[in-house]
């Protein structure tokens, strides 16, 4: 027959059991804490550990290098377009040279040379002339070229059929002289035979040529500085100049005789 333990001993057993459970609980917590501390402690570094780490890093780098895609080549930059050449500027026209304004020179006409004889000038610088009328024109014939003055009725003319400007020929000092139709020769554009009123003739030096005229007026002394000289290239070589006080034309007898000689 079993005997039941008294209540007191049973209570003591319970207390001991609780005490032991408490100890076990504390011990298990210490173990957990210790394990945690152990886990947190760093692993001691050894040569093997270093080698393994370097190998792992190298391997990782190789893997990364092998895995990363090769970078795409950068596109070559497009060449910049060459700038268009600027058009060359047209050369500016050279300014035309400005002609220097030169005051016109007043050139006094030179006295034409006399081929047959020089005109004798008086001490006061004048030319002695015979003033005659011919077909409405006043002619001043230098006296130095006059040989003889005669009346037309005093000579015997032989007709000259070869030259229309010649009224005829006559004998003068045992020479044959030609009487010139003065108006027809000097002013053919104004010549009118009906108006010809020849009464006088002037035999020139050399007694080859004689000039028919209407009237002998008088002798005149023409100052050289009062003569308006004709240009040297005048279309009428016999025209020497003009003397306005007498409203006359100065006859260049030397040029006139040269023309007549060429006309024969």
C-alpha cells in the first residue's frame, strides 16, 4: 500500500524544480549571448584568407570585365563644311586722272615768211602798201613787191585760151607777162564776170605776173602791231592778214606768185 507523501515535502520539490528551470533558462540565455558574441567577432586574417580574398576580387573583376558590354565606338565627328570662299571684291576703277587745268597760252601769230623778198619795215615798224579796189574787196599790196603800175588801156593783150584765170599775156621789158583775173583767182566763190571793172594793173617783181584791179586808191603805211595775222594753215595761202582801220586784206604776194607758178 503506497503511502502518500505529505503535502510539505511535495511543496519543496516544486520549489526546487522552479529553481532548476530558472538556472537552465539563464544558462541557455548565456549560451545564446555567447554564440552571438562569437558570431560578431571578426575572423582572424591569415595568408590563406588574403589569398582567397585576392582571388575572389580578381575573379569578380574578370567576371565584371567579361560581363560588361564593350562600349560602342564613339561616332566620328562629321567634318565641318569648308567655308565657301568669299568672292573677291571687284577692283575699284582707278580714278581717271584729272587733267591739270592749264591756262590757254595766247600765241601771237608769227609773221609768215616771204619767199621772194623780205619786206622792208620803216623805222616806226610799218609796212608800206598800195591800197587797191578789186571786185568790191580792198587789197593792200606791199610796195616792196610792186615793180610797175600801169593803166590797162596802155598794154596790148594776147588772149590766153589755156587758163581761165588768165586774161591774157603782154610784153613787158622784153618778157612775156601774164595778166591775172585777180577776182577769179582770189575769190572764185564770189566772182561774177559781169561785175568785173578792171581798169588798172600792177606788175609784180620779176615782170612775170600782173594783177588786174578796178581802182588804185592810195599808198598806206600799215603798222605791224595793228595787223591781225592769218593762221599759218589757212586754206588761202595768199591771205596774210587784215588791217581793220582800212578794212582791207593784206596780200601775201610771195605765196600768191608761188601758187601761180605751179598753176602754169
